[in-house]
C-alpha cells in the first residue's frame, strides 16, 4: 500500500501557500513538526494545522479535501485526535473520481474501526463501489471491507463479495477471497456460502489467487466442521496437484526466492494439508507421496528451503503419516541441529520435543547431537536442549546421559548451572535403580554445583542415606573427601556435616568398606576440624551454621576426647550476631558442661526415616503446590514438613503473607526442640548485633529431679524466666519424651444428620503455638458423596495450612472415610483460643450439597 506522503504528493499541487493554511502541503507540515524542539512546540503546530483544517471543512473546499485528509492521517499516526474529520472520509468515498476515493478509503481504514457508528453510513457507498465497472475502484472497496468489516456489514455485503469471487479479473478474485476471510471470521454462519467458491479457486493458475484461496480454505476449516469435511472431500487432490506443480516447476523470476519456487505457496499448502489430514487416515495416505517428495527434493542450503522443510515436518508429524515418513521428518530435524543458524536449531529442538510423543526411538538416534546443543553458547538453545534431553532419558540410557551432563556441569556457565543441576537431580531421583549409583551421582552434583541444589533434594538424599545402612560408611567417607575439595558448595557442606555428625565413628574407623574402596586415615580431631572449618567458612549462613553446631554436639558424644575442644568451638558463638546460632551455642554448651550423664542418650543416632512415606508426602506436596498455582484455592495446601532434627532445619516455610518468616530457610528450634524461635521473642532487626538473649547466669537446663521425665507440655519460655533447667539431674536411663508429640483427646468438630467430622489434635512442644489436626470425614447417609471438598477459614491471628485430602469420595453408611491433614498456628496463644469456620461441599447423585459450621470446642491452651 502506498504511503500517505506519496498519495498526497501524487495529487497535491505545488502552489506555495501561507504558513499553516488549509492548503499547506503535507511535506511542509512534516518539516515543521520535525523542526520542533519540544513536545509543546509540536502540539502548537498540530493545533494550528487542525484549526486550519477545521476552517477548510466548514468552508466546504472540495479541492483541498484530499490534501487535508492526508495531513489528518499523519496527525493521527502521531497520536492526536482526529474525530472531527470522520465525515470527510465519507465525502471523499462518495466522490466520483478514483484519486478522491483512494484517499477516502485509506482514511477510512486508518482513522476508523468497526466499532464506529459512522460506518453505518458507508455501507451504501461500499455496495455501489463493489458494483462499479472500474476494477480499481472495486479493489479499493474490497480492501476497505476486508479491514474494517463489522458483522452487520458482512451480512449486507457478502452477496457482492461472492459474486466478485467469480470475476474474470485476477486481482479482483484475489481481493474478494481475502475479503471473504474477514466475513467468515465475523459471521461463521456464512462459511457454507464460500465453501464451493474456495474449492473452485484452487484450480486457478495465478499464485496470488491460489494463496488467497488457501487462506480462505484454512479459515473455513476453523469456522465450521461441515466446511472441514467438504474440503477434505473436494480439495485434497487439488492441493496435491498444486504442491507437485510448484515443486517441479522450472525457474520463474516472478516467484523465485533464492532459487526456491514460491516458498510462500509451498508453506500455505502444507499448513492446509496438515489441517485436513489431522485425524483422517484416508487424506493422510493420499498426501504421503507428495510430502516425501517435498522432504527429499527441497534444497536445505537455502533459508527458504529450510522454511519449507520445517513446515513439511510439522505436516508429517501432524497427520496420520507412515512410520517411515515420520523417521524421514525426524532425520530432517536432526540435520537442522547441525545448522549454524541458531533460529533453525531452536525450532528443530522445539519440534523434536513434540516428536518424542510420536516416535521416541527415532529421536533417540540424534541423542549425541542434542547433547552437543546442551553445551551451545546460546542460552535459549541450551535450555531447550536440556529439556529435550530430560524427555529422552529412560532406564536404558540414564547412566551415559547422566555422565555426559555431570561432566558438562563442571564447565557450564553459572547462569545455566541452576537449570542443569535441577534436571540432573530429577533424572537421578527418577531413574536410579541402585542406591550406590544414586549416591555417587548426587555426591558429584553436590561437589560441582552444591550452591544450586535445592533443599528438598538434600532432604531426599538424607532420607536415602538413613535407610542405606550398608552404604553409610562409604557415604560419610565420600562426603568427607568432597568437603575437603569443594568446601564452598553450600548444600554439600550441609549434607556432609550432617553425615559426619551422625556417622563420625564410621568415618574414623573405616566401617562398611566396599569392594575396591581405598581406606582413608581420619582421626577424631580431623572430623572436628572439618566441621569447624565449615562453621567458620559459612558463619553468615544461619542454616549451615546451625547444622555445624548440631554436628559438633553429636561429635562430642561420639568422640569424648574432643569434648573440651568442641565446647570451646561452640562457646565462641555465644555472642554470634545471628540469634539462632547464639541460642544454640548457649544451650549446647549447657548440655556439654552439665549433663554428661544423659548426653549420650540425647545425642543418639537418628532413627531410620520412613523413605516410602517421605516420597509419598513429597509427591503429594508437589502436586498440591501445582494444583494451588492453577486453581488458587481459598486456603493453599501446605508443603512437606520434615522432622526437626533431620538437618537441624525445618522443611517448607509455613509463613503466609503478612506474617514474618522465622528465617531464610525456616530454621526450627534446635535438636532438642528447647527454647523459643528467635523471631518469637524479638524482631528480625535485632539480629543485626550480638544479643545476650539468655544470660549464662540463667541456665535453660536448670534443676529437675532424676525421676522427672521431660513432658511435652512443658513451656520453655516460662521456664527461662524462672531460671529452671529442663534436664538437670536426669540420669542416662531417664526417658526423654520431649521429642514426642503431645496428643489431645479427639473432638467432634461438626455433626449433622448427614455428615460427621472428628479432629485428632497433636502439638509439638518445641513450638507450642502450632497444632497438627487430623480430620476424618464420615458419611452418615445411605448415598455416596462425590466431589467432596473441605474448606476452612480462621481469624487473622491464626495461620492455617491444609494438606491434600486422601480422596474426594466419601462412602455411604460410614463404610470408610476421607481424611485430611491441617496445621494451625495460634500467634496469640494463651490470649485468644483457636476458632475455625468450616464448609463442606459435595454431590449426592449429581446434586450439589453444601454444609457449614463453626468449630469452637478446641481444648483450652491451644
């Protein structure tokens, strides 16, 4: 389409006019606007010019109407309002001459859209011009209609467009076909009027008409299933003929692009064939031969040829093609991966990701090339190739692929290491068949990219370690060696110091040696040295520091000869700026100094963690998180929460919006669940300087008799104020029940004639504000409840976390039940009781039911 300036220059006179009169040429106005140095000057120029145009409009000067319209279009493109001149477009369109109509239709398309009411006035002019004997005026009307046609205009003028599609003029047929695309989009009901006409246009020889007809056929397929079936029966043969003719055609300069005959027509035909062949075996079979011909004969050394090949591959993968043809398509994508053009490699990787679902074996043949793409300099290609490699992994190739990825991890860009590490860990966890191989790979990843390994991966690794008793000695020795070489990797340090604290005696005594494993010489002092170095190096990280202190405390029990040294190391942190480390240091020093008789009992090796239960909970929590992100429920399900002493840290932070997090990684109380969380007794800002939160004159572990067991209901905060010690005087045979949960009697939270809900309540003494609730839902009727959903709401001072329910179907007559876990934290415990409103929705024989109530019978003190 011609530019506005050229249109005006074709018809404007060169007579000099006074500055900013209605006869100012467009060129002069543009120069004046460009000469403006400020936005205010530009606005002044535009205002003066618009005023002159308004004057000309009011004086009705036909000779200058087209020039003024051209200037208004330029002003409109600058963003200034031009609504006052909309009627001038209609006057130009109604003029008899082609030049005036040309500018008028251009203004109509630029200044107006289909929502303008003034378009109702132009329908009659469009109808007259569609019947005009001058093909150029007919072309103007078709072009305008194809750009701004509304549903009403489409219904009124579609008969004229249908008639023009039968015209003898090539340009008229082409524009009428393009205009009909707009009509079908606006009024899909009119699609049946154009089906036969579109099929007949596929017999034309002119490429412009063919492309327009194919575009119309594509739109018809989207608009109507009847049209899709009609075109499948009547167009496949024509499309195959067109594709064969254009593929075998000799050189034609008007259609040639870099030695390829009309790639645009190639691509349009292939796209339409993909739509027609999808899900239709007969159509697909008819296309197979021509698609194979295009795939083998097209020159891949030219960009236009690659575009055709890519579209051909998409068509082959989208229809019911033969297996041999699909292999040919995937091989083409394999060649694309070796291309120097990044765009071609990227689209090839994208297509291969979709092709895996169709023919994974054929994609596997290009595994080596795909792995090379993981090492590409382009970040987008690296990420896409990594995703593709992840999809390629299976039980037979997991070991070589993992080795390749880990080898690359050592030289990968820092920005890419996070994604690469995440994928490697996922692969190892998903496909590991041997625990030894799993541990070796995880140790390598921790060594090379430990700063990029997520906490849940470390938790899973520790769960596996606690269950692999035969590999614990090997693991602690491997981690000790890795810690010496890669001590700056945060996750490696955390896992290693945990293992040294738990299995330090295996490290020193070379317990559990595997075949072919070399012995290493590590003394008790060396083990303490390793943890001390880690503590000093990562003192700014509260999580790592806390774990190092726990490991040192355990080593003081494992290696009595190092007890005095450990006491000195722990005591250095009594004035640590991090309140969590300060509190641990004070408590652990008291254990070492004053409670020798029970220290060995307190610091026994952790019990074996339930691996199967952990994996189920982790998968459930992940699924709940995904579901929460998609559906955004009222109360988002919580994630997995690990035991307090798994890593010396908690699992997933339970803080919600508006409630401060206890620490960057939700550090829990301590190994013994003694004392209050730092941020419960002070604000986060207090951690910026040393705080003597618990003076040495007041011992947390004061004076209880030797017959006293530590009750889970004991409140640490109150004991601190009284100067008492929870463990003083306890013998080594005394049971330490503080690690167990306090169980409250079950309560009936809700009961009606149809539904009963019971709550089993448990509380952690380390965090008396938090209560875990196990809800059981029982159906009291003879009809099964389906699509059961439980919702809960609490006051602002209470935090609520919902775990996923065990199911959504509640059996009839109490023959089974649905359970769901909840966790509530009362931030005003002792001042305000727990309160909760609940709502249950379900279906009975397809009918929606809703019940709700309030739970106010919680035991006191929660």
